[in-house]
């Protein structure tokens, strides 16, 4: 009994210390959770200009572009340009094997020459037949006069009449031969033009001044109509074709200032303007295309590279500005946290234009008000009524 009582007396101080530690920890935790000042970041509200923007995501594209493809099937013998090469209108960019077509042009040319010689021959036959007809007419008239004076017989007149009919038939036949030969000459000329056109189709020409952005075929490949050999763009007008939500359509207009930020250069802004607005919305995404022409392009760019565009839809020179990060919403109602007598309070506000990273406050704040927000990494909402600790 004495030993037990002695042990119990020795354990009491340790228990008291343990309970004291627990009570202190709980008290400190309660103090930190309910009564300690809350660390915040502050911002003093001020006046300034604001620009409302609509954002869209798109790609760099050319207004004028073409896929170079042959009209006829053939084997490529030369591809004279490569990706990144500048080209001019009418420049020969590639050639197909033209040996067989050259022979066909030579055959068509020889055929035309032969037909033209035939035309000349039948025209000479027409002149000869005309001369024979003239002589036959004279002989017939002489025979008529001789028969009338009873110097010649009726048989002589009949023979003269027969020769006149034959001469007239020869003239008619010569004229028909001339018409036939002339039609053959026209057909031969058209055939020669067709063969020359096919020969010309073995050369692939640039349709405009521009740039080769892709090469799909090499010498030795067989190219068929519709297959891409080269892809060209005109560098005269490049723009970013961006998809914008259809709900913003009423705020858009051609000529509006705009800016583009390429994902390859997120810190660089390229100014421009709205060039045109598409009038066909996508049936699934409910977005429409807006083409933004830029005043300047990056030093190194590629057709199809991604960019975000920001279209300026409105601007005000002097409004109460609030950084977007200090807007605290409750049940979709925008508001701000203020320090009222050193304690946190929430106040609803009415917002106006929305800019790049700031919003206009039309009601609820005045210049000089101090607004609060939680530090980075902390919970967004601040507990009302707590004291604040400004770093």
C-alpha cells in the first residue's frame, strides 16, 4: 500500500504537464483558427482606363493559298523549289516527263502542215476548174451561134453543152473539196493546240507571288491529278483565324483593334485589327470564325501555329478599376473583401466592362478603398469578422 501510494504521487506531476501541453496546443490551435489575425494581400482601388476584350483561339493562316497538282498523270522529272522558298507568279516549280507529249505535238504539227498543203492543192484545182468552166462557156456559146447560122450541127451543140455541165460540176466539186480541206485544217489546228496544251501541262507554274510551305513529291514520283506536289501561300495577307463564341457576335465589327499572342511567344503581343467576320457558326461548338490581320508577324512563323486573339469591343477612359483576382463571388454575386475597423467584411459590388486582368466597378467601391484577398496558396474565401494581418 505504501509503494502504490508512492508511485501514484510520482505520476501526478507528469500527468499535469501532459495535460497542460494538450491544453496549450488546443488553445493555440483555437486561437489560430478563430482569433488570430488572418494574413491578406491588399490593393488600393484607383481610377483608370479600361478596355473590354473578347478572346478567341485560332491559327495563323493565309487568305490566298493553293495546292499545286498536275492536270495530267506523269512522272516527275524535276521539282525546282523546296519548303521555305519564295516564288513568283508564272515561275516553273516542277516538271513532268514530256517525251511522249513532245512527239504527239510534232505529229500534230506535221498533220497540220499536210492538211494546209491539201488546202493549197484543192484551191489550185478550183482555179483550174474555173478556167475550164470559162472555156466551156465560150465553146457552148460559139456552138449556139454556129447552130443558129447552120454552120455546125446539133451534135456539136450537144457536145459543147455536155462539156459545160462537166466543167460546172468540176467547179462545184473543187469548192466542196476546199471546204472539206479547210475543216480538216481547223481540226488539225485544234489538235495541235490541244497537244501543245497537254505539253504545257507538264510544267507546274506558280499561280501567284508567294511562299512554298510544303513539298509533298520528289523527282521520280508519279503524280496524278488531285495529288499535291507543292503547297503555296501568298504572303501579301496573313491573319489569325480565331474561333469566337457566337454570343459575342453583336459586339464584333470589322476594323476593331485586336491583338494576338502566339503560344510560341507568350510574352510578346502583336497588334492588328479585325479583317472580317464569318457568318457561319459551328453547329456543335456554337463558335464562328473571326479573321484578325496583324501589323507584324514573328521573325519565325508557321502556317497553322496556335495563337490567342483579343478583340477590343469597348473602352472607357476613366473608371473605378478592380483587379480580377480581388473579386470574391457569393452565390454568383460579385463582391469584395474590405477591412472594417481592422476586421474582414464582404461587400457586394456591380461590375461593368471586363478588361485583360481588371474589371470596372460601377457600384459599391470608390477610389481609395482598400480591398483584400487571400495570399497565394490559401483558400480563396476569407472568414468575415476576423482581424487582418497585412504583410
